[in-house]
């Protein structure tokens, strides 16, 4: 499906390589190697790829550069899975390509994704992954979603700078769209985020973070 994007990302570039949102004053990925952080937080935090099986549903808040999608592609082998991401301010294909140049391993598998994105496709097949990027405010689009996730990547901008994406109502929607035994992982250990996820039905655990970040969070839905 090809749709025009109503709101584009507003960017500046740090060291000519790292995209920073001027809307939220926050970088799109870790300054201490974003691909390593994705693997530590979102893959390991959700016990992936060990849990993957045909039809497994990953859902994400904050698509950004697509780095998490590409890390999942590298990890999933030929297992057919589904990947749904909610993004309010999509980057252009050229901006994404520039950002991914920082990560040769991700860049090496990115061409089909970038081609689809440049065409305006937001639903497409990427190897074994059935991808659906839902454009719009997640506070509206997530409650209307008819899917149910086995694993969540909660990857919005910092809760201190983008609290709307971590609020109690949205975290309740995350919980409502999670299968029993489903999981979440996120780089943040902010107290209000952990409380909102606990209220949404998750058993929340604080764990060692990546790089300079002391803690992250992950959890399981009862």
C-alpha cells in the first residue's frame, strides 16, 4: 500500500552520521553503537530469536530508521514472521539510507527495504518478514489495530522528551494488544514507564542497559 506521509521527521545530523530529532531533541539510535543496542535491548530483551516461530508477531512503537527491523531480519533466518510498527513522523528513504550507512551489517541487507520505502510502500515483504508500518499518532492508531503482539519493541524517543508515547493509556493499549505470555523490552527504566507497564498487566523487570545506560526494562504479560 502506498500512502503519502503527512508529517515528516525533522532532523539534524550529529557528526554527519547520527540523525537527531529536532522535534524531540533526541538521537534516533545509541551513540554507543545503535545496532549493538538493538540486539541487547530489543532482541535479547524479548528472548529473540529463540522464541521466533512461523506467524510470530513483533510490534514496535517508533520505527525511526528501521534499524530494529533490519536487526530482526538478520536474526530471524528464514522463519516467516510479522512486524508491525507505529510511527508518527517517518524519515525519508534518503535520510534512512544516510543513517544506516553507519552500520555496514544492516546496510548490507537494507536495499529491498529502502526501495519499498522510496516507493511509498508501508506494507511490504522483506525476506521472510511481513512488514506493516502504520503512520500516525500511536495514541490513535494502536487502539484501532486488530493485531496482538508476541513481542513489543518500545522504542519511542526519551520519556523525558516524548512522554506522550509512554503514557498510561498507550501502555494500556500495548498490554491489551499483547498475547498471553507475550513480552516487551525497552531501553528506558524510567519509573513512570515501568509503573504504567505494570498497570497494563506486565511483570516488569529492570535489567542492565547497553553502553553508558545503567538500566533497561523488559517484562512478560500474564
